[in-house]
C-alpha cells in the first residue's frame, strides 16, 4: 500500500513532492511530484505469484520504486539509467536472520557483495565512494553509503546512494536507494542527497 501525502505546496498551489510512507513501518521520505511512483502492487504484479504467495509477500515486505525519466519504466530502476531512479524496501527479518544479522548485511540488501569488503567488492566491480555508520533514537542503527557499480559487459556504470537501518529488536530493516548513470548522478547529486536526507524511520 502506498500513502502519498501532499504536504508541501508550490506557489502555484500544486504539490511539489510525493510524501511516501511505508505501510509496514514508520519509514517515510519525499520525491519530486513529477516523478513516477511504482506501488507495491505494481512491483509484485510482474512476479507471477499465487494468491497465497502474494499474501505472504505483502505480510513480510513492502517495496516502492520511482523514476524521474520523462519516459518512465521499471526497467530503469537499479540500472544505469540516464535519469534518477529510486527503490525503497521495508522487510521483516526471519528468526534465523535475526540471530546473525549485522551491518554488513544491510549493505548487501540490494547488492551481491558488501561494498565495504574491498577484495570481494573489487572483483564484483563495486567501487565504494563514501560510507558512515548511523545511530538513531530508539535503538535504530545502520549505515549510509555511496557506491558505483561498473559493468564491464556493457561499459556502463551506475552510482547510487543507499541509507538503511535495522530496528532495536533486529526484527525489521528499512532501506532507501537513489541513483542513476555515473554522469547523471553527478548532475543530480544535490537532489539525490535531498531525497536521502528526507528519509526518516521512527521506532514503533
């Protein structure tokens, strides 16, 4: 379920931003209103799930994607698109995951490797540009990083900014990533930072 709140109004009276809130946690953020949002139902529709699988997925995971392209497509998300895209996820951890879940696991939620692990990251074409640990009220903890993924097959690179937190009980993770082609990222870095900065998670 997507909840978009038009709380900030432009001078002309129209909404400047989509204010987006996760239906499964207290995570919310804003993106420009001109950007296209892809709801949880839209993202799940392409996975050919049975009714029971769909119900189980919705109980465990909330996802949302967005695309700034004038010709938006889900194919742009998490890819080397020429316009900014974003992906948000809130999911519950299984009992088995909770026992060993670490900050390195947060960094691997959307990547095949930990970008802070230099050897494995380099072999996977992942270049870590910046990183910092986060501690928030209520026992929330996590990390924030910027990384570039180099694809030697097509000679394209995508840079993205990810912020992620796990709750005090190690029961839920909340993640937001925004990025695009490396050149696009440089041109839109200020706006991308604003979106990441708007991301807020409140402990229940």
